[in-house]
């Protein structure tokens, strides 16, 4: 079975956001070692906000290992001179789309203040999928999806607020599930272990994973980790889905664990 992680960061400088590993670097070579140990064939790299060379670091890794790494990158969409970047974005090694976390000062309202309106149109026209860290902006995502039905969107981390856990952390899950009516919206079930205070296999959140699966289906629910902030091993992140969810099996399991993600972002991996 092809196993592809929908979100991992690598970096060579900067100070990671507090809930990630507080180390000065986590390189592509280190990631490859850990992938092999965990049985993960591919990773979609998300260049992190804290490394000024994040894009270059990801491209270097993807250029050297195109069968292991793909990238959802970013740029400053508020600068008019950057708009032409989107026309040749996929010419960069490994680059298959975009992802925005809105973590830097001044970015928080880009989705709703008109700053990104040009991007939705351009990404829809050029066929670039766009990932969004939008835990408190699901209504805005719905409006974007409705206006741009050809734009493929990916919602990070099941739209869970940072630091939330257990039943309280999923109290507003209905807002995410409401987006399932838009066929151009998919959800990354990334970071699941971090949203539970239970020990492995984090059974108290399995019911919420099932609700997401039932709403979006296996073609639009993607397994992944955001590895460097997980409270367990990468292998346990894998087996939580492959061995501990009895309702997820067969072809549906293969889709969730990597095949559907590859189809969504256009990553042509064998297997």
C-alpha cells in the first residue's frame, strides 16, 4: 500500500513554532531516514514559516528525491509584483501547489480582506491546489469554494484550533463537515494524535475521524502527521489509521493513506 504523509516540515535554520521540535534543523536526509523506518513512501513538504530558506530547502530535497518528496509552497500574495509567479510555479522541482498558514504578522486576514481574491482566480485557472490553515475561517473557505468550483482546496489539520484536545477540541466539527458539500474541498486528517489527551491509539477521537470520513469520503480525506509536533512515533501515526480504525479498510484505506492525496495534487507516484 502506498503511504504518503500529507504534511511534514523540514528546515535548516530559524526557531520553530513552539509546538514543533525545538531543534535548529530537521533536514531532508533525516526525514528520509525516518520515512524508511516508519514505512512511509512519500511526503508532501510544507515549507515552514520560521526558515527564511524554507522554499529552497524543500526544492533541494525534492530535486534530489522526486519519488519521495513533493511540495506545497507559498509566497507573499500581498505584493502585486509576485502575481506572475503563479504562471510558472509548477516549473520548480517538486512544486505541485500552494499552502498558506497565515502565521506571520499582517497575514491573518488575507483570506477575508480581499488580499487573496486574485489568487483564487489564478489558482483555479492554472490548476494549482491550495492548502489552508483555516481553523477559524471555515465559513470563508465555503464562500471561496462556492465562487471557484474548479479550485481544489485542502484544509489543514481537520480545521482544529491549535492546542485543542478531546471533545472540546472537536466541538465545532460541524463547521468543517458543512464544507463536504463542496466537491472541491478536501480535508487533511493531519496531526490527529495531538488532538487527544488519551494514550495511543487515541480512541476518544476515533468517532470524530469517522464523522469526517462519512462526510468527505475516502477520496477527500487524507492521512498525514505534521510529524515534528506529534506526541508519538511516526509508525504509530501510521498504525493508528491502518490497524486501529476497523471501519477503514480495503480500497478506502489505500485512498486515505496516500492514493487520494496524490490524485488531488497531481503527484504521479507508482504503487
